[in-house]
C-alpha cells in the first residue's frame, strides 16, 4: 500500500556528525539528508503501533520474543539491525513541503544533471545542456561507468543546491536553458531550514531546524498483506532524536509531458540502497537495460551524479550496526536512457522523468 506522509519535527533533528562521513559544506549547509533517515522514522512508528512487546524489547532483538516469526512489526520493519535493502518498508520519495497546515506544495531534490550558469549576477539560469561524457570509477572498483560532468565549454557551471517547485521540475523536464525565479521555480536551503553544528562530548553534531511552514514530505510503500501504519502518529525513541509528528497527506504532482520519446532522463527521489552494481532495480546490471516498472529495453547510456559515497551508517544513522557499509544511490541521481523506438513513461512515485 502506498503511503504519503508529512513529517514535522518538534525541534531540531540530528542529521549527522561533522567529523563523520557526512560533513556540512563550506557554507555550513547540506541540502541532503542522511541515508535511511526517514526509513528509521517510519520503522519506529510501525514498531510502536504493532509490536506488542514494546520498543525496548524490539531493540533488544526479536529472537527471544514469543511472537518471533509471526509478528507484523518484525515482518515489515525488520529486526533492529536489518540490512536496509531487506526491510519491507520502502521509502520511494523524500521531499520537502511548504505551506504546512494549508495547501501543500511539494519541493523536489534537484536532479544531478541540472547545472546553473555562474555568469549572470542577477538571476539563476538553468543550463542542462552543458554536459559531456567522462569515464570514471563510479561506485566501486569493479564497475567503471560513464557519468555526465560539466562540459569543457562551461567548466565553471555548477550544480544547483536548492529544492525545485513543480514549475521548476517542469523546466528540468523540458531540458532547455531558462531563467529560474526564486519562489516560483525553486527555494534555496536558507528559506527551508537552518543548520547548526553543536559540540556534544567529543563530537561535532549537525542539527537541522526546519523553518516555520516547512515539513518533510515522504512517500513509502508497505506490503499489502500486513497491517497498515495508523496515522496520525507521534514518534519518539529514535536514538539522539526528539519526537516528530507524522500525518497522512495528499499533494499535487508536477505536470510533465509524457508523450512517447526515444530518450529519457530518470531521476530517483530517495536515497536507495543497492547491490554492488550501484544501479536501481529497474536497470539490469549485466545488460544495462531497463526492466519493469519502467518500459523495458531502454539502454543506459550515462549517469549524472554529483556525489559518490558508500553510506557510513554509523555516522549518519545511529540506529544501525556500527561500521556498517552500504552502496548508496543518493536522491537526485539521474539516469540517461535511450530506446530504439519512442516509448511513453507513465508517472512513478519514486522517479522524475524528463526528455533528453
């Protein structure tokens, strides 16, 4: 079953350790949240609702529980130390939302192939065409992949650290140079949240505080053959985190032209654990061709990606097993797909699609 929720923290949330794998940038901000941040929140909410033994017993482990093997909380949320790729709850989109308490406007992570022209001083111009192929080691030593990088014609072109409105998504999908207006096409991080690094013990802890009227907008899927997540819900008990409020919500989607095309760009909307191929489940890792749920037979020709990292879950998400490493596709990673014949790409919960 599909689940769209608005998550509003009561206070700051901890998004990482400044001395760990996730370090805020030189401006003191990082517009991307740590891996499995929302998955942990939804797992905690589900366990609180469906684990009859309580959260403390769940965190001690399911093996000694009398309901071991016959419990919705265990089947859906997984054991406390479960591999994220094996957990039945799947986060498909991790967005922000403005207008909390009224009409919801979704805000999307910027696809990694969207660049901005650094020349104009009084405007932001999208320049998605300044890209060229470069062969690098992308995700791991055994898998060289072509990625897209700024073209030598405009080497100073920069990735765009902001969040797109539905109008901004349409500009990206049309793939043509266009002026972007703050508020209409995008919102910069400074209007969405504040970042503060606090010294706590021997670590520098990164706290994020959402601005008034801003919330986290998350889409997820829970298996149909198990109990639903009752909402609204207040979630507490995450290590190091304060309580958050979770409620069901509906929101409008971007209007994107979906007429048949041979070339598509597909941008993932959530951090995704993946196997050693470093590819989403809808791309065959051997043939580099698409499979369901996207139209089958498209050839992967390039990937646009601004950052490459294994997820250091000890630093980013304290609920995980210390030192656990996982290959991660960050939200915003964009895949360039070519088909032999034009195909129509229907809207999907976890993918933004645009012409190429």
